[in-house]
């Protein structure tokens, strides 16, 4: 039996890994729908826990500034909003943008405790 397999969506790029920065369709925003950059915090049986990447001008209390913008795939100063998170499915991810440095990961873990 011949099977025609045609990968679509993020399966061609591989599944998102922890601490990568992705462009994704998220439940953030006033309308409950927003395409924005996110950091993949962890993978759970329910989906992927993500944190929103925001402009540095909106940075608040527990938000963590990203130190290496080029590695994270960003062109402007940004921060990771650690105070709020969401769970999304694999189909929400559009494109991989980059990843975080070990220093940024440590700051995020510390701010969540």
C-alpha cells in the first residue's frame, strides 16, 4: 500500500523546544486572538505553555528583558512577560524565530519563583 505523506505546518520545522522563541497564534490580547512572538516555557500533555514577548516599553514588574536580541530573532528591545502564560497546541506555532540564552533562561526561572 502506497501512502502519500505531505508534512504541513510546524511538522516540517520540528516541534517547538523549550526556551525557543516562536511566532504563534495565541489567546493573548483584548480579543482573545493575537499573532505574536512567544517563548516556549514547557511542553505538557495539554499542549505547550508559552509566555508572550512584549516591547521593552511595556515591561513591568516581573517581566524579564531579553539580552541577546539577535539570537532571539528580535530587532527591537523586548522582554518576556512571565506574569502570565497560556497553553497552546502545536498547530498554533507559525515560525521559529530564535532561542534564549542561558542567562535569560535563568532570569525567567528566578522571576517565576
